[in-house]
C-alpha cells in the first residue's frame, strides 16, 4: 500500500508526529487515516492538503472545537454548506477583530520607534500622531 508515513507528513506539514496523532484522536482529519499491514498510518496528498487547512485555521486562532465541527461538516459531505459557511464567517469576524487590534498595537510601536529614532538623530522629525506624540507618554 503506497502513501506517506507519519514521519513524512510531519516533515511536510511542520507538525510533530505527536500532533498528528493528537489531531487524528481529536477527529480533525477529514477522512480516516488508512493503516498498512503492520498497523502503521498511511496518509495521502488529500490528508496533507487538509492538514494545511487545519494549520491555517489553528494559526489564525480557531479553537480546536470549531475546527472539529468544521471537519465533521466536511466529512458529512454535501448538504451542509450553510453550516460550514457560518463556522467560517464567525471565525473570519474574530480574525478581523484580532487584525484590527494588532494594527492598533503596530501604530503604537511604530510611533515609539519614530520617537527614539528622532531622539537618536536617526530621523529628522517625529511624525505628528495626535495623542501618541506627547512627550509625557510613558515608555
């Protein structure tokens, strides 16, 4: 039986062997992992592609429970696209809120860099940034 070993999948995805086993136990794979004659897991390209989806969803902050729910819907096949869409829309809203918060953090950090570069003579002036440009600002 040809396919990819758990070690090969770990190398290709950047996930540890332990994490791959955990994902399988938690029901995060879109299809059951096949087993060879000796009981070793055998993955295919579809598994690697699906793990790529899981990695992105997890990296963007989707809870494992939501990834499991989405996986269950995918595994169930056609007819539940509206539910899949809802899971992804809800997650997209959370990601957009996180991105907004990170943008605000980046503005503050950039402003602080500008101040210190100006003080060290590495820039001609500090851009006006309303309340953030006050000299009395901590830090």
